[in-house]
C-alpha cells in the first residue's frame, strides 16, 4: 500500500497499536509493519510527528523510560484516546462496508473472469 | 558534532539538530527519540549481519528525509497562532537588540568622521536653515565658542547624534541582557515572560538579521554617497558610517547563512 494512503489513516493505526500497551516509536512502527504483514512500510520518521500531534491533542501521554541503558519515550493511550479510537473504528468500519458494498460485485466479477 | 569520522547516523542527527534549532524542549525531546530509534534500527541491522556503515545507511534511509521528518516534528509541536506570534516577538526582541547594539557601535565611527572631516558631515542641519534668536541664544549656551549660530547648532546636533547612538547601544545591551536573564531565571515573576523568548529556528534568525543589515547597509551607504555626489554634506557622514557598520553586521551573519543554504536538503 502506498505511504500516502496509509498516512490518511495514521492516527487510527497508531492509536490502535498504542491501545495494546505502552510503546515507543520504534516499537510502534515495528508493530505496524508486523501487524500489516509488511503492507504498511512507512518511512519510520513519519511516526514521530504523528505521535507528538496525538499527544498534543490529549489522545496519548508519554514519559521517559530507560530500556537496556537507552532513554526512550513511551507512549500510552488516554481515556480520550480510547474514546477517539472507538469512534474512528466505527467510522472506518462504516466506510469499508460502504466501499465493499460498491466494489463487491465488480470485485467478484473480476475474480470470475 | 560533525567530524571526519562521523557516520550516516551522526550526520543525520547533526542535520536534524540544525533543523530543530530554536524549537526548545520539544525539539530536544524529539532529537533524543530519533537518536534512540536510529540506534535500535542500527542494532537490528547489525544483528542481521550488515556492516556498521551499511547498518547506519539503511537505518537512516528507512527513517526518511531529514527535512521531511524535522518539518513534520516542528509542525506537530507547534501550537498555533499564539506560539507563532510569541516567536515573532522573540525574533524582534533579539534582532532589535542586536540592531541597537550595532547602532551603538557606530557611535565612535560617527564621532571620528565628525572630528576628522567636519561636524556638518554628521549633523542634520541644512545649509541656509533659519534659527530664531531664542534658539541661537540657547545653542550659544551649550557652545559659547562657536563662531556662528549655525556652527553652534551643528556642534550641538553632532553631540546629540553621537550621544543618541551610545544610548541606543547601551539600551541594546540591556535588551539582550534581559532576554538572556529571562531565559535562565528561576524567579517565577520573571519566568512568566519566558514564552516570549522562544525564538524561531536559528537559520530563520540569521536570514532575517542578514537581510535586514544588508538592506540597511545598501540604503544608508547609497544615501550617503548620493548626498556627497550632489555636494550636500548634511548627514552624509552619519549615513556612510551607519552603512559601514551595518555592512560589518551583514558580513558577520553572512557565513552562517551561506553555510545553511549550502547544507544538503536530505
């Protein structure tokens, strides 16, 4: 999938990864890559502006943590972030169902030919 | 610090540091995060069997163009119009302070021009200006040995010109000292003004200062030369001296400006 397509949904994806537990930037991008089966292979640096923006919006909080002698910034989801994630999931689900409904028959036709 | 043995990661971080300059705590934190990320990415590449240099190259390439990431970070940590206005105030404060100091530095030069080539080259008195009797009496009180009312006026305005420049220089030093003090103070009442000392990135300040001093230098020097060419001495020396000092200030800001303009874009 193209990076700009992923970027449009980056907030949803990041909130979803961080909702599973505190994570630092490297962990978040690794999880995105693994969970998407390598489909979401963004430039890794793009994740930090998004994390900072989500923190400014109050959807994430962060703190310093030492991990194997390295200082890392750990991000956690806030209650507002959890609510935003739930809302964005609902929107995404409605959107994908709509797209599938429109493309579905054609997709099936395409498979058949 | 960049040196001959700096690898791709160090060079990337140096560039990131430059691009985030002036972004305060948010920029510093971002830099620490990026450094930790790249270190972990390099470790992963090394574990996969890559050489050190190749591991660093891949980690940097995967991270993305430094300008894109830095501008994304700056945009994400920006807090809107209020923050922007505070940065404009801070930039005006700093560049204005430096400008006042530069005016102060022109005082000895203006004084020397007046002493060597005539005070009328500095004073703004127009030839043929009319002075009232009361004004003449007042001017002769300041300069009783002046040969004429016009000479007394020129001597008075010459002294004023030099004195005003010294005052501007001293005020400039105080303005810059206040800026420095507010950034470092632990006193709460003074620290309230700290948001107004959050300057834009250094490269922006340097570009603004170089442009301002360059333009002022050209205008004043041109004005001074033009006046001399048409045989009008009034203020010509003062303008030329100010133009020269502005040119020196411009030359001071030019190397860092050129250095930044020559930096790679990725």
